[in-house]
C-alpha cells in the first residue's frame, strides 16, 4: 500500500508473529479483567453473607440446598477427634504451622463435614493440642473451601497413622479417608467458638481487584505498543520515483 511519500508493505512471517503476540497480550488483559470481576463479586458475596441469618446446615444438607460460599451456618453433631487432618506449610504472620481440619459427624444422619478449626503453630507437642471432646455440640461458622495451591504437582501423598499431615489435599483424597459420608462442605469455625485455634477469616482473594485492573492495563498497553512497532517497522518512506530511500 502506497500513500504519497509513504509505503506500507508488511511481510508475511513477521506479521503472523505480531498477530499471535497481539492476540496473546489482549487475552491476558481480558483474563485480568475477569479475575478482577470474580474477586469483586467474591468480596461482595462475603459482605452480603453477614446480613443473613445462619442457615441450619443439618437441614440444608438433608434437603439438598445450595450452600453458597461464606454463608453463615450452624451445625449439630460430634467431632471425630481420632481422625483429624493437619494441612502443612500454612503461614500466619510469617510463621509456619498447620491448618487443623476436624471431621464433624452430623446428627442425625451420620454425614460428615470438615471443620477448619484454624491455624496452629508448628510445635513438638502439636498432637496434644488437637485433643477435644467428642460430646454432641452445636457450632457456628461460615461455608469455605479447602485451601488450593497456586500450582498443584503430582498426586496427594497420604501418610500412615493419625492425624494425617497433608499438603493441599483434594476432596477425593479426603473422601478416600472418610468414605462416602463425607460431604464437600467445609465449615470455617467462627472465632467466638470453643475448641479452635487462630481464626482470622476473610475473603481469600490474594491480589485485590484493583491490582488485576492495573495488570490488565499493562497487557493492553503492551499490545498497543506492539501494534505501533509493527506499523512503524513496515512503514517506509519512498522517493519521488516510488522507491524506498534505502533502495
């Protein structure tokens, strides 16, 4: 294409490479926008959950009700203190420890939900700290999920003996330990409840939405810069005879 003193003649392979990179940069920007929207919705859901009365978990599971994340619940049952799980390499204020998961056997029905009783520092007598009564109780908490790693490598390794010390276990791994009675529900034990450890529950969003918006802007800016570079590289100034100055 020629316009006055300028000629625009992109070549095939550099243009294809630029198109691929441009598409990748735009896709990364869109992905960051989607992450920002997801985390914004998660934070709104957490705030909205505080305005609702606690849900009776025993009844909700019996009726097959949907349990949204961060919904406040009450549950009645007894702890199975002999079969607890410690999630290793969990940090709190820079200190390494465990997240304590204790199965709660619901009554009646004998279905099992995992209760996250909070963070416990890594000490030689950590097993002694896990002891608790198996008497029936009503506890309060919010619906959560199992911690998820940024990158999951390989299969879960399950040691012998109890408590099981696991690194980011999948639900399937826990179901193999507790059987079909185990539900996917995880209760984050309220800070005011007894038999818990350090509990500082808040939306697990990692980077805040505004950080993702900033990253999106960076990716879009790189895409724009690539487009400008591609145009400049392929735009040549010609002389009055229609040849490029370098010819």
